[in-house]
């Protein structure tokens, strides 16, 4: 696909276009720092931008349910589409959006480039671990 570049990391915006929550707001701050804090200052040094790129200016996150309870039946599915000038992330719950934000952060390269693509993901199992209820199993 086409390669994109975040030319202005400080101007890049995560925007909630669906259900709002404090969990999502905090995640936006966390992922902006994770994606751009260390490399932002080094990229502004005037180095040549990669050729054949489009500018990526933000990620629109559409959470379709206001559900904030995490259970075995909570949907963590998401679809992430990296296109230009904005990427989109669609998830049923905020927990799916968190998984999608993690994927976005892993796709973004240190030089702030990212390839246009679509990722459709969901958990293989309805749980992430097992907790022993009895103290005798420690």
C-alpha cells in the first residue's frame, strides 16, 4: 500500500467519533506519548521525508457502544483502516478500541511512517488468563 508520514507529531490527533469515555480519553493521551514523544524531536530536525508518501494527520476512533463493563462476553473486536489523510478505528466497545490503538502504535515506525492497510482483529479466546480462586494453588 501507499506509505504515509506523520509530518507534525504534535498536531496529530486521536478523535473519538462515537461513544465517549474517560478510558478512551486517557488512552489517547497515553498513545500519543507512546507514539510520538521520543521520536518527535528527532524527526523535526529537517531530515528528508520518505518519498511517495501521503500525510497522516489523525486517527478517528468510533466506539459504537457505551459499555464500560469488561466480562467474558465483552466484544474486543476492531477494524483499523490506515488511509490518508486520516486513519479510522471502529470497535463495538472501548476495550476493542484499546486493542486497536495498540496495533496502531505497533504499525507506526520510528520515522513516523505507516503503510496504508486494513487490520480486522478479535481475540481467539473469550479470556486473557486464569486466576486461581483457592490460595492452595499458589
